[in-house]
C-alpha cells in the first residue's frame, strides 16, 4: 500500500457527519508523503437498518471506479466486517479541494454535468452486480406518504403521491451515484477534482442522478438554474435520461427524509419546482 517502513506523521479529524473522516499523512521509507483519508462508519443504528449506509457497497464501487475516468478517491484498504477497527472503515486516497462556492455559475454547472456524464458512461460487468436502485420510501405504500407539515399546498403533494403510485416510466438501467449534488463534488483552483460519498452507488435509472442535482439547484437557486444543468447534461451527447417522474420521486423522498420545517423562501421555491413538474403529467 505505502510500503514497509512507512511512518504515520499526522492524523487529524476533518468532520463527523454520517461518517467520521480523518486525514492521515504517511511518510514512506523512500521519502514520499502519502495523503490518505480514513472513513469510519460510526452510525451503528444505520448499519443495522439502512440498506444504503453500506461500507461494503462503497468499497465495491470505489474498486470498480479505479479503472475508469471518474474522479473518485482510490480505495486502498477496507475493513468492513470489521476485524481490525472498532467500526467499519475504508482507507482511500485523499482528494484536495472543497465544494463549489457558486454552484449556479454556468461554468460550474457545465463541469458538474460533464462529470455526471462520465459517471453514467461507466459500463463494466461489476455494475450489474451492484444493488438495484430503490427509493428510500416505497411510492406504492401510500400510508407512509403525507404532505409535509410545512407545506402551503397539501393538495399538490396528494397529486404527487398519486402520480408516483401509478408507477415509473420505462428507463434504461445503468451505473448511478444516487446522491449527486454540488456538495459531493470537490474543487481545487477552479477545477473539479473529485466526486465523493459513493455509499449509495447502484444500478438504477440515470434520471435519479439528474433529479437529485436539479432538486438541490432548484431549491437553492430556482428552476432556471436546474434547467441549465439539464441542458448542459443533454449537450454531452448521452441519451436523454430525464423524466419528471424521477424528479417527483426524489422530491417525495426528500420530504420524508427531512420532515422538519424549512425556511419559507426555500419552501416556496421547492413547491414551485414540484408544481412545475406536476404540470407535466
């Protein structure tokens, strides 16, 4: 990995969110400094109950991405049982950079769209062995779906749930990130240098990746920015994976994952976005 005689020179905590991240610097015997990342899956409750909180799946995905052009961390070691660490842990290369400061900038949108196209072009045999996409909440189970308490238009959400219950459109399945949004991209000196958090990588409709990014952009910047991203993606030459059903499915997942009140301006933009999609049916 880094060679016999290597020495750990520093370990520092980068953050604690769904996982605990430590930056680890290792000096090899030959004098080369290796900048590594330790990703610890400390949420024991989610390890027991959340099928998408899977260190073994992320290890599989990072392993397959190592032979592609996708700018992802390179997997160096995995202790998913775990047998050596206190919790399931992955050791990867550490990518420089931070999330974009202005995701609505056209140049940033274009680059994120081109990078998503690179992800969607991955077509290796192991992709077919990845878990199939499923929404976080089954759209057929109406009892789990309620308009959010903060909504000013509950009838809109009832219409959304009816559309989802009718079933998805036909779609070609392929490799998807499943949680692709600006915060999952790393930028250094104006360049996108990495896409992170591959726990939910799976075989699914590519429209879900478009939906997640567009939902994030529409909620923060408005529908025009979300549409610009889609236009940039279509310009990559890939088959058009967009369908408003996937946008609505991801929006419905979002309100169930985050039922707490949202700021009024953001809520208004969110419901404006959803109403616009419902009008497509």
